[in-house]
């Protein structure tokens, strides 16, 4: 199992949270030292400040891969390329409600734009992952078609996003198992904590065959937040028997630092202790 941390992207969508350039650099270094495999460091299309931060983080010389988040818009990818990033994440809505009412488009349009965006990034020598936004409310048949289209275009993995946090562990396991059994593409799970089950859903996702799990430090994120990194790592190790490669002493420091930078209190009672 590989850990994708999105504190610097989704975590910064927490109301009132804005990390400085120095804070982003410190957080990225601590994430790397903690054992995180991939750091989702920002959204270059947001503008010059975000691009400067991503360029800086990308040049810290970390062991973790640095990834930039993009829509299925070529201008987004161009902004990421300008930051020197070689790991590109491209996200597209896949539920009917988002395709029809958010984009005002069709399923075929989403498929065509996703293929084009993937191929564009690949032409620049990038590694590409694709996000299935609102996958938990998508038509399973279309989601499978989307996954196949992404893989055939050259994407390396698919992020299954529970964008509005509607899953519970049983439904998470059932939906992800059904997709994993097709063996189309490596899967990544991105959970939200609207029902307080992001950690449980992430554990269910691992049981279902997901190879990548998204987290944030302290569970930061929009609305009720995302999967809490330290809670998830502790729990999945104890419940699923996954050997720990992560450095919890550094995670302690990381959690305290992020809480201070985000002007929040690190909640000690939320942390699952080893037994």
C-alpha cells in the first residue's frame, strides 16, 4: 500500500487555512521524512502564488514523488509543466449529476477530454494518474468505461473519489471490490469524512484491493475533512496487519506543526494508539 498525502492541496481547502511558502516546505519535508510516498502539492491553475510554491516544493530534492492536481483542461496541465512537475494528476467528474449540472456536458465529452489531457501530459514525459471525481455516486458501468479509457490512453492509476463523503465501509468495500476485480487499472481511494467514516472507508478500500490511499495531516480538508493520516496508518496496521514503514515520531512533529500553521489544536484523543 502506498500513501498519497494531499495536505498541501485538499487540506488547504479547509476554511481559513492558508499555508505560507515556508510552511509548505517544512510540511513537505516532514511528510517525506514520515514515509509518505506521494505528496500532492497543489493546483498550479490557481495562479502565480500556487505555482511558485509548487515549483519550490518540487525542487526540495525529496524522496517522495511530487504531484500536481489538474482539471481536464490543457491550460491546467501547461501550468503544472511550467512548475517542472513530472507527476500529473488529472481529475474529471464521472457522476451523472456532476457531468450534467456542474459541467453541462455529456459522458462522451468527459471521455474524450480525459483521453486528450492524458495524452497531452504523456507527450511531455510525465507520469499520469486520473481522478474519477464523485465516483461513489457514478454509474458503475460508466465508471468502468472511464477506467478503461484512462488506462488505454496511458494513465497509471485511477483515483476513486468519494467527493461528497456518502460512502460507509460496506458500500466502499462493495463498490471498490467490484472495480478492482476487473483488474483494469491500479486504484487509489480518496475519502471525505462527512459521516465520520473516512478512516474506516479507507481501510475497507485497502481490503478491497486498492493500492493507494489519500490522507491529510490531522484530517484537514473541505467540509468535514479528509482521511486522517495518522489515524489511518495506525488503524490499518493493527487491523489489516500491514507492516509499518512510517515514522510515527516524525508524524507527531508533523501533526503539531500543521496544527500550529493551520491555527488548530492537534486533537490527541483522535489518535489510535498501538496495543
